[in-house]
C-alpha cells in the first residue's frame, strides 16, 4: 500500500533536518494530513519550535540526535519500533550546504558534507526500507545543475540522485515507493537575511525564494501522485529549469554559462558566513550522545 490521500492518516513518518526550513514545513504538512511525525535534527530547541508550529503538537515527537554519529540510525529505528511498532514514511531531508571554491574547502568540511548529505541518508534508508511504504529523498537543484562554487555540495547531491534513481529501478515491483524531490531556493537558514545583506553589499541579490510551507505543499502534491518519481519544487522558473535539466536540454548549457560568475560569488560569501558563525560558537558534533527522546506535548 502506498501513501496517498487518506492513507496519510495515522501513518508514522520520520522527517530529518526538521528543525528549520523545508524539513520543518514538511513536518507541519504531514501532521495536517494526519500523520504522527518524528522530527529529527541536531538542535532540540529548533525541533521543539517545529512541534509547536504544527496544528497538533501532540502528534509530533522530538528525536534530537546527530544521525552521522555512530549508532544514531539504529537508535532512531529502535525508538520508532518501541514507541509505534512501525514506520511508514521516511523523508530524508537532512543536509549541510557547503559552498565556495573547492580548493579552499577543509577536509573536515568535505567529510561533513558527504556524511550528512549522502552517507547518513543512505544508511537510514537502508535500515528503514523493510518497514516503509514511502521513501522521500530531498535532493536539490544542485543535484541537476553542477554550478561553480558547489563542487562539494553538488557531488553529494548528484550522489543522492544516483542513489535514488538506482533504488527506484531496484524496487520498481516492490511495495515501497521512492520519490525524489529537487527544491530550488527555499526560505531557510541557507537563504537567510544575513546572506542577502552580504550579497547586496556586492551589488548582487538572491533570486526570490519560495516559502517553506509553499514548497512543502508542492511536496505533498507530489506524494499524492503515485505515478510521480521526481518533482522540482519552488518557483515556476526553477521548475522549468529543473524540467530542462532532467531532460538534458542544450538550453541548460547556456544557462550554466550565464550563471557561473554570480553563483560563484554567492557560494563563496555563503561559506564565509558559515565559517564565521562556527568560529563564534563551535558546537560539539554530537549534541546528545544518548537519544534523550520525549514526545512533544501540546502546550
């Protein structure tokens, strides 16, 4: 049975990277559809904010954990089994947005991007597949368009694309549906007001961003369409670019050439901002070694 329409009702869904942005919005949307949602991320306070922002916080369950840490994936699956006895939907949304010139990326940054954007989602999917009706892998337009300043990020997202498409072929006749989502510029920490201010100082601007809740509504529509294997979510121009990229249109080559310089500036400024924030407050990699998990209750 595949998740569609009323079949969302009483399904158990896990959403990773659910503390902010699109992940939080997908969690809100799934609660509206009737799911019990386990929100997963590194920052408990952000996850609790997500829970409080839903129409029914009692249906949201916080699991604050770094899924790249040893044992974290098994701990999450054990939590779902012990608390609900099942897991129906997995939304693999966790990601870090490393940008900037590849030559200036540190080894630690490269490892973090690969571990967070590709390895951890693959390991989570591997552990969860025997239980699932639906696996949603949230990718990025960078998984379709290899832009300068995104060598590390694009490598992880092209990897996620290859993983998802191969898995779709492997499981075409199984009970598990695999869906790939390619978001454009979504209102999130990656597209923050601070980044826009930095770019404005260089006479550049980010394109208009799609609200996270608007993008999540597009994700829900894609889930409802059981024939849909991949969907680009975002603005109309982004959806058109994604459509052309997936079909390897030669028009995309001209687009990439035109975007090369501004995108490289954007990516370099973005990674500078990230590095400055980390230098100011360097949090530990593992925030909670034990999965100190509690259901979020309605206030």
